[in-house]
């Protein structure tokens, strides 16, 4: 399938705009704000920083194709205004990292949005399918992978690298137009909106530093002063990493943080014996770490979040899951959606043991909610026919 214009990719490459001044950015964004949607992608680096360094933004709508050199432009307000214009749908693939970057830029999450990765399962593709694989499977185009790990901070960018970046929106637009049309014909577009709304929640991209300790693995194992120190050190690490713009794990890895909390050092000598604590971190921030430990050991910890250990299914519940699974397989054939995507085993187990219908969030609920709950409540039964399984009221 060709891109979403009559022009070949080669013609589009030759006509693409390279935007590296504030004036050119203002003109581009003014024009794009007149369009109903834009395909958008970013190139960034974050290996050595806390915040991703935005290097390039690619945009496309029909004949208008451009690369925005965000390293060359000091004033990106026009781009922020475009992103926050609610009359323009922003089309992404696997939007989370792009949305994080734009949240940091504009202090708001761009809406409305459409994510082709989120939409793909409703057309029978795997969840979390990558962009290149979706382009290959849906459009029949094999994308080059030469510049996957390219350095996007170099200037000037080689022409081949720019072409690689442009492909990310040339075919993204084609995916969007075709997938949107198919989903509309199937009556499934509305099912995606809760997923897109969830992706746009601010708390996904702006977690308070004081909440970071909840991300530490096996935090439920700790209590008392050790837990207080973990909570305090995790907050200190998050604030300090933002301040010096370095990855949090460069500053203090989780296992080192836990060792400090367990050993509770009260001197630089004791701190020097903490396993795996980097010398440069100890020399630069040792006094701060010791001060955090000293205060935290005397403070009560914040309550742990609710924790429920996964329960092994008993025979009755296992049978109920298998009953639901039979209907999921039947519906998957009718809908053209793989059964493991339509309702994974873990989801069905949650329905049976605890969450009920709440486990079917997003687009799955309108497809399966009534049927599966009727089976669980005994209001319906499955029978076999020559054409497959059917659901009948009891």
C-alpha cells in the first residue's frame, strides 16, 4: 500500500521541509493547525540524562512533511501550541515516550490522540506490535533498520538519517488512515477512546518524587526504620536526579539503596562499606545520604500499598476459567482478534477470583462483558452446534 498521497516516498523525501528556525516553525505550525490530524514522531536520547533530550520531531499531513530540528530552535512555543490544539488529532505509534517528552515541553499532554499500536489488536494484530512490523504486515512495506541506534544529536544530520526519520511519519499516516477507516466500518472506534484517555492522564508522566519508592521491587518485605529510609532515599534520589539531569540508577541503584536502608550507616566509614555504592556517588553525595538516613530512621514509614498475593486457582475456579475461555475462542473467530489478545488467561483468572467485569477494561468490555458475566452468573450457557459454539439464556 502506498503512502497517504499520490506521491512516491522518493518525491516526498525531496520535498520535505527541514525546520531549524523559530520563524519557519511558526509558519509550519500555523499551517498544521488548519489540518484535522497530523502524524507525529520524535527522535531523542535519554541514555545519559534523567529527562529525554528531544532532538528531532517529524510531522506529516498529506503533502506537508517536515523535520523540526528542536536542537537548533530556542523557542518551541509554536510546537507546544500545535500539540495542545484540541482541533487537531495527534497520531502516534506507541505514544507513551512521545507523550512524556511533549508533557515536559508543554506541561500538558497532547489531546486528542490516536495510537496505532493501541488500535492494532482490534484488527487482529499482536498487542505491543512494533512500528516496523505493523508497517510490514499492514502496508506490505519493509522499512530499513540501519539507523535504529543512530546519534540524533549530530549536526548536520546525514541525508540517509533524515530519510529514515521521515519514514516514521510517512507510513504512520498511511496506517492511521487505513486503520481508522476499517475500525469505523467495524464500529470499533469508540472502544479505543478509554485507552486513549488513559494514555493522556498527567500522572503517567509526572509522578511525585515522594511516590517513587512504590516502584521498588519487593518493597513489601521491608518495615520499620528500613522502610522509612527506603522511602526517604528514593525521594532524595528522584529530586537529585532531576536536579543534575542524570538517570536515577546512575546516582543510586535500587539494590544499593536497599543495602543502605538495611545497614543504616551513620558515618562515611560505614558508608564506604556499602556494597556496590559508586565511589564518585559516595564522595559527591555521601554527606547528603547520611543526613537522609539519620532523619528517616527516626520517622515512621508511610503505609505500604495494598498487596495481594496471587492465589492458586482451585478446581472450581479453574473450570470456570476454562468455560470462559471456550467462549473467548468462539468470539475471537467471529471478530478476527487472536484469543490471547481478546482475553488473556490472566485476565480471565482475575474475572473469576476477584475483579469480575472490572477486569475487562477498555475495548474488551463491549466485546465480551455481558457474555462472560452471564456465564459466570449462571444466566447463560454454552452449547455446541455444527457452526461452532452459541450462547443461550438459561
